C-alpha cells in the first residue's frame, strides 16, 4: 500500500511509528536502568547473553540475525561478555574452525538473577497498564509486524 497517496493513512502510520518508537525506548531504558543498577551490566549485553544461552552452537552470525545488529556490533558485545567471564568461545566440534559461543556458569547465573528484575519492570510498565486482552493484542500485532519484516528480509524468529 502506498500510504503517500492517502494523507489520513500516512498520518496514522507516522503517529503509530512515533508511538511505537517512544514506547520501545521508554521500556528499554526502564529495564536497562534497573538491570544496570542491580547487576552492573547493560541490557544490550544481557540480551546478547540470553541469545547465546538459548542458541545451540551459537555463533556471532546468530547474534546478528537474532538481534538485528551489525557483525561489528555483535563482535564487540561478545568481546565484552567474554572479558566479563559471562561467555566463552569454544572450538566448534562440527567443523573445528569457527568458534561457538557458550554461556558460562557465571553468565547463566546472571541470566537467572536478572530475569526477575526484568519481569518486575515489565510488570509495572506493561502488565499493570494493559488488560490481558490488550497485552495479547499487542503481542499479536507486534508478532505480525516482526514476522512481516522478517519474511521480507528472509529471516526467521
């Protein structure tokens, strides 16, 4: 659909975009501040750590796909996680060449400790403000948007 031809649709789309970005930024900042305060680690690192811990034979390219970041950005976050002792690079047993990222015991402990903190913030910022039906609708809409974007770029989530 060419929204430029319908000024009402264009205006609605721009307002939706603006609100979506503001909501995401506000939520991210609230979670990031609480996680940094309680655990001394930024949400960017925790998010990457979660992907590494949940992805078998995780590589930097998996972070790039999962987080929609550049290879350079993924490499930097992995370097920081490794320096903090939260992840390790191990030899890939399948090909013996490319390293695989694994979360360490310390990294898994951080994820276990940080998850309730994240849930606490999301409870206050989302669950307390939205009805169960609204939260379900939001998840459905966001899933549709993410799925549509991924299908255009050939990615899967």
